[in-house]
């Protein structure tokens, strides 16, 4: 409420006060016609017209000034000077232009926005190719159909962000937080997701060809229709609250070896290949030895 009153008081510039006064004066003497002065009644229409004209001109000037300021800040946000770009993002947030769609489709390639606060931003279709976004806050941001190829997003926070149809080819997302984020239909070819947190992320039909997911948290993720061909899944975490939970997959999910997922597939083949191979060798040895093999060995020792 306090902010609303503050905005109300700030809105009343000298021009608006004069315009509103002329409008009210003209309206009173034109419509109500108090029996004070014939002269005032005669000039009332002129005052009314002046008031309307002044307010309309002021409104048009304000719109033009606002548009120019917004365009300048958007241009500044794409700067390769970090302090310059981050300050622009701060002002855009303060004026709520980060959240109203004003930045949709804009170009910020190679911008340096490390540690900027872009939470709840509307950034649909933006071009952030090769931008430096390390440790940036993109919580609940909308980046649908955006281009972040080769962007630096190390330690970025993308919790519950909409990253559907996004291009993240060869982007660096080491240690990034992507918990509950929507990455459906995203292009993650060659992306670096080492140690990233993707708990309950939606990766349906995502392309993860040659992605590096070493040590990442993939607990409870949705990989239906995803392509993991040649992806590095070593030491991936699939445990949630102490229980081993396989990712959600379907018959269209492509495993790192190029084969299609089946319900009996053991993910440890890719997450812990050495342990899995040793375990399979033991099973094959136990299955292949003849009956009474263990008894014969014990008798020969005695």
C-alpha cells in the first residue's frame, strides 16, 4: 500500500497538475455551469480542451521516454562489461520489466552477467549464446526456446526453471542446480553437467548425446524418449532418501551404448561400470562351473 501511494505521488508532475487543473476547471464550468461569471463559462471549453491536450501530450512523452529507457537498459544488459550489464539487470528488475515479457526474443550473446539476479524472469526465445552466466539466479525463470549454446552456467541456480526446447549445446553447467526444472525437448548435446543437481527434472525427449553427467544427481528424473548415446554417466547418483531409484524411462529411451532401454536394464552398467563388470564376471563364472565343482576343490585340498 505504501508503494502504491508513493507511485501515486511521484506520478503528479507539474505538467500533470496543470493539465488536470485545467481539465477540472473546464469540466466544472462547462457541465455544472455555476452562476459565477459569464466569462468563465465562455472560456470553460478552452480550458477543458487545454487540459485534455496537455495530459495526452504528457502521456505520449512518458510512453516514448519509457520505451527509450527500456531499450537502453536492454542494450546495456547485453554488455561484456559485467558491472554495466548486472546494473542494467537490477534496474530492469526494479521496474518489473524482467518479468513482463519485455526481454523475450532479445539478443544477449556474450553478455557477462555473473551472479546476476534473474529470478522469475521472462526470457523466452532470448539469445544468450556464449554468455557468462556463472552463479546467476534463474529460479523459476522462463527460458523456453532460448539459445544458450556454449554459455557458462557453472553453479547457476535454475530451480524449477522452464528450459523446454532450449539449446544448451556444449554449455558448461557444472555444479548447477536444475532441481525440478523442465528440460523437455531440449538440446543438450555435449553439455557439461558434472556434479549438477537434476533431482526430479523433466528430460523427456531431450538430446543428451555425448553429454558429461559424471557425478550428477539424476534421482527421480524423467528420461522418457531421451537420447543418452555416448553420454558419460560415471558415478551418477540415483539414490533418493537412502533408496535406489531408477530414472523414469520408456521404450524410446536410448541408453549410452546406443541400445533402447528395457525394464531389466541395470543402470550400474553405466554409472559404475567396473563394479558392474566384476559382478557380471562372478555371475558368469558361477553359472558356467560344473556341478560339484566346489566340493571337488574342497576334497582335493583335504
